[in-house]
């Protein structure tokens, strides 16, 4: 009985504001739901650009065909490996850079600018620079260093293609992690570090007991944001390995591209898209859970 | 046991010297308060003692051992920070036990020591709370508890009450005084509030612009300020400082002509024509039927227990007078003031005190 009145008030307020909210909510719904509905519809259609005569309801065959193809499982694993590896690398380096660039040293402003730099290089350009200038087994800088040290240069995209992709994508995303974590570092109360010093904490212990707990929330945010973008990585793969050799660097995103615009199988590609949405939601669920735990500090 | 010796201690940032040679000995179990206006270097000096700031020159000795290069935790001192600096993700008990945990003290002993400190500070019921769920006063007590648990040789307080509201400040001030009485350990306390300094200190050190102006017990500083700075800093309301010129010397007394034209006799033999500053405490001035200093009352503050009047005597600053609450003072009225006893102070042109008999 006690909360009947607030409930009524809440309902009345909703009635008043609903007409005002409708346009915004409506646009968002259309924006999100129309493409999703179209993808769902196509995923159950026979729809091949090469042969327009094949049409009609396909049932689950698009999904069956996709899931049973050898590339499918590999692409999901590749996707997860890449996201996980890049997340670990960018977070470790991001925390390291954030702590480092938070210190006073001459030329700090320039150093900060440089560490943010890769963020402004578009993915295609970044991947081409890495492929042709750095990782090329004949003319690349890495090959030169390896040779001058007496090692055989590694042909990255043949022998360690996934490691190569992870390196490029990590290079692009370290600045983002650094930027977010550096701003978080600047809000850390210096007296906490001093108090920890007085309490006998050395560098690693200050990191473990003061800095990392302080950064836990921004770290979760970086994880969330990066995951969203990393699940959709495409240009880097396209310009370096085209998903190969074999399926070694084919992610789900890239597989969908291959289905749609190499095999012209729109139905199969749509089925892949639906699975990608489900996969992204599963990953998001885990992340949101960890955020919820973190936010309730 | 903890004696601290500061020998010609200096601190410079680049070419800017902020501590310009401080010599001071702090005795065992003494409560010493560093006081001074903001930017005078008192906090920097405390941080140098703590080991949080490097020492640019001079020596710091704890119990006779030179500790200039010793890291903060090895000096055996505990510090209470102005912002409390509690670890936000740890509960009260973990905050207090953190130093012991790092030092590898077994859990049972840790818990016992935290329990003792918590009892002293009435934190028993709050041990499971996070700092975010505590009030300002409670956080302050946890910060003090964190220091106590370490059983340090000396406590360092860096303006610990400045984030508390007025009522809580008075209460916590009393608690800190009690704590010093119970623990009987050396304490160094930095503040810009001269009331905190006067009430807590065994000895007060007055700083100005990186130098010590005067060291002494609260009453020494109050009655015999060594110079104009200390005279103006200690006491509330501020001491009246009036420019004057010696016009006549007669035996052991001199006649001063104050700014604004009034005459004032002081019991000292001064060179005629010398420029001096006369210091009169507002609480040492009383109403006189006639003669003395005459001034028109400009502002009256009725505080209940006392009345403070500001009178224009023709000098640059109005004369501040502290009177009893029932004193017949009306705005715009011209009153006559006389000094109670011989409680005047006199300063020469360099601002140094001139000794007067009977003060």
C-alpha cells in the first residue's frame, strides 16, 4: 500500500513524457531493428547474387551449410584468439604507459603525443605500413634487425600470420588504452601513493595495492570499448593476409565478407551475421557482468 | 624514544629555495606545532622529515642517526595526511593493517593491533566499512588509526583538521591532545590555524618564507613575540600594530607619537627620532573615562561572551579592542582607551622586538 502512490505518480509521469520520447526511441528502434530484421530474413532465404533464379525459403540450410564448413569453427576461434590477445597486450602496455607518462620528465608532452599517434592512423594505412615497411621478410625493418643479429628473418604472414595481425591491431589500440588509463591515473590522489610509501610499499606493491585498484573501472571500460571494435576488425586482415594462409587469419567478420562478396552468397553471409550478433552478445554479457561487479565497489 | 634534530635543513626546487636553513631540535615525547601562512614551507619541511621530499642540504637526525637517504618507511615515522589518503578499495581494518601486512606481520598479531587501535579511536563498529561509507570525522580517525597501528617513533600530522567542519574540528583537536597524552610519543603537527597551534603545542615553531621566525611555548610566543611577524600571527583578534616615532626620552621612559597624533608613554629608553612599531593586544585594552587613545567607533561585533570594537584613532588600521559583552559601546561614539598593566610590545625599524620591563 505504501508505495502505491509513488507508482501511480510514476505512471502519470510516464504518460506525460512518453509522447516526447517517442520520436527518439522510434528512430533508434528503426536504426537498430530494421537491419537486424533484414539480416534475419535473408538468413532464411536462398539468395545468391551469381544465380538469381535460386530463390525462396531456405529453412535452416544456410546455417547448416555455414556451421558445417571447416572455416566456421576456425573463424570463431580466430576471432576469440585475436580479441583476447589484443586485449591483454593493449591493457598491459596501456597500464605501463599510463604509469610511465604520468611521471614528470623532460619532453613529456611530446612523448604523450607520440604514444597517442597510432590512434590517428587509419587501419588500412597502418596495416600496409606494417606489412611492407616493417614485417616484409626481404625489405622490412624486422628482417634487417634479424639479419644483423645473425637470425633468419621471419616471414610473418606465412609462418605466424595470427601473431602478425595481433601485433598490428595491438599497435593501433594501445593508444586508446593509454589515453583512457592516463586520464584515470591523473585523478589518482597522490597522497595515497605517499601514504603507501610511508606504509612501506615499494613500486610493485604500490602498483598492486593502489594503482591497479584505482584503474580497475577504467580498465573494464577499455575492455568493453575495445571488444566492440575488435570483433569487427576487417581492414587489417583484408590488406595483409586476406584471411590466409588457409583459414589461419579468417575471423567471423572476414568469413561473412567472403561469403557475401567473394562467393556472392547473401543468404549464407546473413546467417553468419546473425551468429556474429549472438557471439557479440555472449561476449558483451560476460563483460557487463564484470563491469557490474566492478561498479559496485 | 624519539628525538629529531634538524641541522641547517634546506630544500630547493631548481633555483628556488623554499626552506632556507632550518635548525631545530624536537625532544622526545614533545608535541611540536609548525605554524605559518600558506606557502611558508612548513608542509614541505614535514614532508622532508617524513622522507617524501628529498633533502637538498643540511642534516636530519632521528635519535642521533643521520637519515637523509633513508626511505620513508624505514624512518619509523607515521603520517596523517590532509586528505586522509585512505585506500578506497580496502575496508577500515585492511587500511589500518596495510603497513603490517607489507611488513609480513602474522595475521593474528595484525588483527590484535588493529583491534587495540580501533578501540582507542572508537572505530570498532566500522572495521568492515569502506572509506566511501564513512563521514569526514570517521575517515580522520581511521587515518590516525593507521598511524597508531604501526607504533611509530613519531607522528607527523599535515593539516589533519582542515577538511572538517568547525564543530568537528574542535572535537578532534581535543581527541588528538588526549591521544598525545595517552601514547606519550613525539608528534609534529603542521597547521595554519594559530588556535590549533596554541591549544595543542608544547612548543610552537613559527615559519615565514622558509625560515623559522620564533620557537617557544604558546605563552612565550603570545607574551614575548620576537618580531613583528610573530606578533601579528599569534593571537586572535590580531595584535594592533601602530607606527610611532620617539619624540622624547626621559630617564627610563620614552614618549611616542603614534600615527594619527596620539601620545603614548613606554617604559624604555629609546633614541629620540627613532621609528618604532607599538604592539597592543586587543584584549589588553580597556575603556578609560578620558585621556589615553581616543577613537571613533566604526564597527561593533557582539559575540555574546565579548564585544569587539574597531575604533578609528587616525592610524592606518583601526584599533581593535576586545571588551566585555556588557561594555557600553555604540557605533559612532568617541571612546577613550587605556592599556591594562604594561602589556605593550615594541618593535624597532627592522621589526625586531625591543625588550620592555614588566612584560
